[in-house]
C-alpha cells in the first residue's frame, strides 16, 4: 500500500495517496511491525506535507517515525527521518533546526556510506542557506551535492543540484550562470520524468 501511496502522490492524486499511506500505517500497527510503521509514518508525513501543506502534522509524523527508528536501532531510518526533518525545518523557517537535523543526518550517512542520501542532505542545506540569502554557503552545499550526484550517477540528485546551483548564482548576481544552471536542471528533470 505504501508504494501505491507514493505512486499516487507522484501522479498528483493526493486523496488516493493519503488513503494508501493511512492503510499502510494501519497494517503496520495491526501487525506490530515497528520497522514498517516508521516507514509508513515517514511516507504519510511527506504526503500530508506535500499534498496538503499541513507541515505541523507532518512534523508530528516525522517525530514519531524518528522515535521508532531510534528505538529499533535502525540507523538508516533515523538518518532518512532526520533528512526529512531538515527539509521540513527549512520550509517552516526554523533554519537552525534544519541545519542541525541535516548535520546529524550527514554524520550517520557518511558512516553508512550512503552517498546519494548524503547529496540530499547537501541539497537541503543549500536550500536553507539560500532561503537566508547566504549565497556562498548555498553555492558550497549545492556544489557538494552536484559532485556526489555526478559521482554516483544519480540523475535526480544532479537535477536538484543544478537547481540549487542556479539559485545560488541568482543570489550572487551571476545571472547568465543562473540561467544555464536552471536550464540544465530542467533538462535533466524532464528526461528523468519522461
């Protein structure tokens, strides 16, 4: 059900996505499967946040998911949830918390060698720095995301890295570089969705 929820969210059918994610959470709890419960809570939080803009409910779901992952000793689950909390902190304008979550996630991801997720943390950090108008820091993190994504061949990461490089260039007043970076992002993301 959880996969169907993610597909429904991607297909821009938020009501179906919610039903699938709530169903997945119910099954996980019925089966007393804490690992799947944490995963379902993460997916439900993303669904609520992305489709409904209910970021405070999403925060509650992410907190529950992190607690369960921590309780289980699921370090990978903790790191993914911390990345999500960092993303959400940035959206809510709580930049110190967003940075803290991303840095905690990065520490775990580096230890685990999860390079593509490490790139996601750098993308989140670039977004947070850009939202604060810190062009040089935004550029530094977007460049780090681009380098890792290029190394791993992760096209989605490359597309997002180009996007945030474009935003950093825009903040720096380098408009032709910004335009080029945004165009690269559009081309890569369009190809990935084709």
